C-alpha cells in the first residue's frame, strides 16, 4: 500500500473514532462500526432511545467539501445496506430510522447532521 493510501486510511479511522465519541457524548450507543454488506457499507450504526441512526462519515479539507461529497449514488447504497442490516436484526424494525451524516474537517470538531437525507 502507498504512503498516501495508508495515511488516508489512518485519517479515516481517526475521524470515525471522533464521530463515535461525539455520538457517545450525545447519548447514542454505537451498535456497529464499519458495517459492510454485499450491497454497501455504513460507517456507524447507533441508537438513541427508540431512534436508530445509520451514519455516513465524510472527511475533507472543509466541512462544506465534506457535505458535497455525499452523492445520490452513495445515499442509495447506504439505504440498501441499512435494509440489509435490518433484515438480519429484526428487533430494531420498530425503531425510528434516520440517516445521519457526520462532517469532519481539519482542525474542527465533527458536525452531526441529523436526518441528512430522507428515507
């Protein structure tokens, strides 16, 4: 693996850890980190009371760049992965489901965008 690729991976893991800490401070319980399925992946799955959040994490130079990095294709992939996850975890079906985004940028605290895109 190239040095740039290793650094990008390491930075992504750090951003994911910061996002998990942010969610924990907000009262969420992290169920799964880095969930991968045949139809897509979800960075975090977390609950807060009766709300189940499927979280996409975007890390860029600025939070504005991170916000624009969530494409329609990625949203569809995340929703398919969420459906796949729910099919194997039926006890979460009655929860209110939300798709959140965490925007990470250099030298700033991650920003949580709740219900970033509709179901």
